[in-house]
C-alpha cells in the first residue's frame, strides 16, 4: 500500500466551465476508505456552486484569500483558515487571486447541528504533544464537526520513537523536510507531500531539517493529536497542560 504521495505525482483535472482544478490524492482507489483528500486549485473569479450531498467537508486554505459564498452568507477565509461544511451545504469560492485548498471529504459523518464553521489555525495557540512536538487545533467537535479533528502539527528536528494511533489520519506537509518510516521503508517528506496513516499502523515521522516540520492533519474518530501508543501498546506520555 502507498502511504505517501507528492502533488506532482497526481495529474490535475480541470472542471469544465469552472475556475477549479482538482488533484485527487487519497481515496477508496488507493486504500483510504473513511475519507477522501483532494487538492483544490481555484483561479481568480467566482467558482461554480458545489455540494457534497453525502459527506461532510473539511477545508484548509493553503494559500491566497477568498470569499466563501454559502446559501445566505459570505465568509472571508485566508491562509491557514480551517472550514467545516456539513453535508448538503452548497458553497462557492469568489477570489481575486489564485487560491489553493486541501479538502477532506468525510464519508458517513456523524450528525451535526452546525451547518458550517471557520477556525483560524496557527499563531500562538499551541498545545504540547509527545516529546517537544506541538500542535494547534482547527475544525473539531468544539467547532461543530463531530466526526474529525483538524490540526497543524509542529515537529522539531530529530526522530521520535515508532508509534501508532487508534484513529485514521490524513496529513499534508506544509513546510520543512523529513522522512516517513514504516516497517523498514522510508519515504521522503517535503512541502506538497500527503500521507495516509490507517489506524494502528506503526510509523515514525522524522524531521531531517534544521527547522520545524509543519504538518496539516485530519483524523477520525475525533480526539487529541497528542494521543499515541508505542508498538507494545503502551501509551506514549505527553505533558499535561493546566
């Protein structure tokens, strides 16, 4: 199974009559059954309306700024905005510059009373995970999205012990360089590489650079990005915050 894909490995698909170009990253066809990850590239202008009838959608703005047009509301989004859209929500993007988004479609989502939400990630609001690793939260149950947790992870230089999670996870490398280690195999990580980590897959993300490795993550079921387990099942400790 392929666990890491670079955006350059995926052929873009232009949507006829629209400002949108799509790269399908992880989905059913390559072993990702619980959600689907796509790179959405919008040219300037107003896109055609779109709607995921059966899936919730979680977005992250990689670059650019735009107006997210909903049924009766216009919401401004910018770089590092996280967006939750409940299934059946109709939306379009109106932008004056090129905009790139990471979209995760959440199959068979939990019911939600919230139709949409926008959360700003990054900045100074960081939490501690295992070792010196940190994270900032985006769309999650507190924002009205009960099915997944979205976050940015900050990995310092070095390699942590092998571990696994009880959740399925999709990652996108925002910045930095590193290596994904799985069962003796190694895959290079750099900006524009995406990763699928099924639940209970033992792995390690090593930062081989001199600065932080920044990762956008979405995982289900929702929970804490700090939760991890060593190969023998022992919980990996992390600092408790007051």
